[in-house]
C-alpha cells in the first residue's frame, strides 16, 4: 500500500516548538524568521527532512509558509486550505492568514515596527526575497540570510533521502539526453550565455532522461545541475544514488559530483551564468562570485512542458490503463456503498488495489483525496485513522486520485452520489460540470494564456453567486511531478498555452460543513482543425486524455444547453468505446449504464 493513513499533524506540539524557535532567534538577536513549505529545489512535494512548516505548526498542506515574530506567528494559506488549517494548528499560538489576499510584507509591517528577520537562502528564491524587501525597506525591518533555525531546534530531523535513480527509456522520453542538451546548449550560445544553473529536480530528470525516488509520489532525483553551452552537464547529487543502470544511461558529457561540491562549483564559474530568479534558491546567485549572473528561465521548463509525440502517446496509454482501473473501482463502489459499512480508508484502499491490478503501477501520483460528506469540502483532505469517516447514504463522495506509470502520470477527480444527496447537490454539480465542458470545448487564438480561459470554467457558478478558491488547472508532467509548471489555467497565469502542454481541467464547488464537488480530466493543447468559415489564423483547443464516466445521477439534464448535452453524450460514447474492451464483464455492464446518453 503506497498511501499511509497515519496522522502527520500534531497541533499539541506547536506551542513548545514555537517557543524553542523563538528562544533560538532571540539568542541571535533576530526579531523573526521565515518558514516556507519548500526545499532547496522549490518543490511542492518535499522529503520528510524538509517538512519544516508541518513540524513547526502542524499544517500539512502542499503550499503555505509561516512568519514567526516575537508576539505573533502567522500561517499563510491559500483558498484550498482555509478549512484544513483550522483543524491542524493550535489557534492559540498560530494565526491563519488568508494569502495571497494578505501579502506577507503588509502583514509584517502591521505586526513588527523594526528588527531583523532571518531566512534560509536555500529555501527562498531571489524574486521572493526581492519583492518582500521592497515592501519592508521603509519600515525599519530588514531581511538577513542566516542558518536555518528550524533545523537547529528539530532534534530528530530525518536524514536526506537516498532514493535510487533509474533510466527513463527512449521509448517514453522520445528524445535522447544528448539531443536535449545539444538543443539547450545552442540556446545558451545564441543568448551569449556560458552556463545555466538548474535546480528543479523534474527539469534535471527530464534533461538527463533519469527518474528517481527521493520524494514519495514523484519519481524525481534530488540534485543540482550546471549545463554548459557545449551541452555538458555537471550533476550534483549523492553518487550512491546513481545505480549502474543509471550510470550506463549517462554519456561522457555528464559528470556526477557530490552535492557538497555544488557551492564551490558555482563560485568557480566564469563568463555569463543564467539563473532562474523565480525557481532557483537565492543562495545560488549569492554563490556565483566569479561570473556575471543574468536572470532567465530554467532552460528545461518550456521544452519539458511541451510534450513530444512519444510523451503524449505514453500519456494517452497511461490514461486508458488508469481509466479502466478507475471504472472497475467505480463499479465496485456503486455496488458496495449503498450497503453501508464503507469508510474513506476502505475506498482509498480499494482504489489503489484496482490500480495495482494493472501490474504497471509505479506509485500513486499523490495521496488520494477521498472526502465523504463534509470532508469533501476540505479541498486537499487526506484521510487518517483519526479523521476516517463513514461513507453514508444520501451524501456526496469526492475522490481525487492519480497514478504514476512509466509511460505517464494521471490525475482524475470524480464526485459520486451515494443514494440521493438532494437537489442542491445536483444543481451545484451541474454547474461544475458545465464549467468542465466549457474548458473541454473552448477554442482560442494562438497566444492566449491560462488566465484568458480560466473564467470559462467559472461562469455558471458566478451567475449563481458561487466560485471556487483554486485554479482551474495545473500542468502535469510525463512520469514526473503531477503538478508541473509553467503552464496553468488560473486567473493569474500569463504563460501562453502551446501545443503539447498537458493540464488538468478541474472546476469545483465547496460548501464548508456540507459537501465538496470537483470534476477533473487531464487535457492536452493541440492545434485546432480549421473551420469552414473561419479565417487563416491559428487556433488551439484541447484533446481530453481522461476517460471515466461522470455521474449521470447528479446531472440536471434540463439545465444543459444542446451543445453541452452533445459534448457529454459524445464523451461517454468515447469512454465506452475506449475503456469497455479493457474492463471485466461485471464492470462492463456498469460502464454501459454509466455511459448511456443523457
């Protein structure tokens, strides 16, 4: 079983740990300290050693940070975690702060008249610190790079991960590492740059056609890399992680050095060095003392985001395999849930079992979110033995899950009716479905960004006075991180959407204390076919990758426009055609009923 149901949050320890941190800060003359939910690679998913925010506060969400001051400690969380944080931190010592509505700099100005706030330069980007300093510069509050004081008061901090690397075959990657490095090296030469520093593990894994096991659910290798303009790479990672199989996949242009040598290597660089201001730790640019630093994108991020033909083919096959497993699971759930006796843990365990039965499961792509009834309103809820809730009749069940296969990564959410959840649930579900259909059907001219499309998913909620506090979609890697940048569907994303980019399409609606609804398919950007009366401009649209039925019992068919009904019936017909041949006879009977025309 990949997923654990142990409780990793303990609010009761928050006051003692906070007091220890404040004592250590006071001894150094510091008025505060920044505690991000980040590691030296700015990853969303971090190793146990890097769970500093969780250890200190009890908050286990995948995004957020704390600002510890002498008299107040704020835990900054976005809309996904407003409910969760109330259950995970001791509210007598920690103050939840709605972010980004309230900016850290403004909050600090309100609560601290003057003083020095420390931060670990390996855990913050140059862009982040620069923006915070700009807000505080006239306040008498300064920021200072210091040692990590959370580490100093964490007596049993886990050791760094030691996951083994393994090669990612050319049949999945579609391009050799040598070809990728030659292409990116040529880009550096054209820009007049001698080196690029790469700190994102998924970028390094993509570039070298390697995968790793340093972070649960994400097949990534922790390390840093320096890419030279001639295509050579110095990889800084624990050499013990490089198995003979991985070593044999690396050509002579790649050298492996211990991570302890990284800082010295940076200081020894000359010429012009590209550093990504938004993803690299500030410590990187601070260490480059013999060369000129220029800010620029991680050279891997764009080509990694634009999947090639082999990667897209792998993702298609992974989704068909996963769709069959999820269909088997939903058929089982529909038979068992009405009987009573199931719990959220039972559901999660069963779903993982069906994925394991494919004999191709490498891992799940994140801990399954399975929220029954009111737990569904906790957007990133993770069930534990303590929170485990029965699956009751006449409630909704939200299940957000995914798989890691060697040919692709999946992420799917379905909201299921157990019995009759009522008219309001059906109305809200239908609005969310209309948002998903709108994104699935949209065409747009080349050059538009995620923010230009995000509102399509929200329109039917907006006209009902409703909305959801997360983006409509995130990028997804190919047997890499389930959350990948830079592409997104959100109100703030300015990244143009380009062919080959894979994203999620996941509108939702959440009623705190009542229910949660989210529907999610993965989609890939492609060039749209020309229309008979259209002009010559290039347009894009989405190809849907996920094929699993949507719950017909929750759809108010009369609310759907003819084009929406047409899309839904066509989608279900395609689900049946693609997934039907892959499921058992019992599941096929269920699938035929689930895919019947609306």
